[in-house]
């Protein structure tokens, strides 16, 4: 599976998920930062939609450890 990622300050951050509020993204990030202290994150605000734009929040994390 191909991951989407961005480079931020010399570190690769992987797209973890898209959320409708900043608070949801923040709670998800804090949950995984408690499990792994080396994990870093940032939340990006984006507009989606062409006719009716709405704000979404993307959560990027430095360590991706999902189990499929």
C-alpha cells in the first residue's frame, strides 16, 4: 500500500487520517503519542469540495504502525 507523506524540517510525516474538527485529530494524535514517545505529529487545515468548500483537518505522523 502506498502512503502519502510530506517532508517537514527534514523528517517524513505520513498521512494518518482526515477529520472534520481539529479536536478529533488532536485526540487521535495524543493517543498514539502516549504509546510511542518518539512519534511526532502535525495537523494541517485544508479546504475540500469544489461547489461547497468545507474545512477538514489532516493528521500527519512520523511513525506509522498500523496492523492490517
